[in-house]
């Protein structure tokens, strides 16, 4: 039983050592690589940040239009972007007061 246990422990330690060596080599190569991380991984964003911002603005506009259509059907007053901003500011103030314990 002693030899089998020692063999298992050596196998486990050898596996861990090899994994640590591979990770270490990858860290050193990544650190010494002169280019950017995206080049090393051959990864680039599919859309520019400007396009992402425009998509977010369009999404908010569409959600506001849909919500206003539902409000019109009920006979309620339509919301404007300023109304939404005021609600967000009020909610953030409430959360801050709650966080501070006040």
C-alpha cells in the first residue's frame, strides 16, 4: 500500500507541477510580448464603443416609446426623458440614504 500511495502522490504532484509550469510560461510570454493583449489573443471587438453607445441610446428611446404607447392606451400622461432622469436621480438618492443608514 505504501508504494501505491507514493506513486499516486508523485503523479498528483507531477501533474500540478506541469500545470504550474505551463501557466508560468504563459504569464511570462504575455508579459514580455511587445504588442497589445488583443493582438496576442487575436481578439478585437466586433463593434466600436461609439456604435455601442448609439445602440444603448436607441434602446432607451424604443423602450420609452413603448412605455408611452401603453400609457396613452390607459389615458395616463406620457413620460419624457427628463421625467425618467428625475426618477433615476430620486432612486439613486434614496439608495444612497439607505446605504448610509439614514
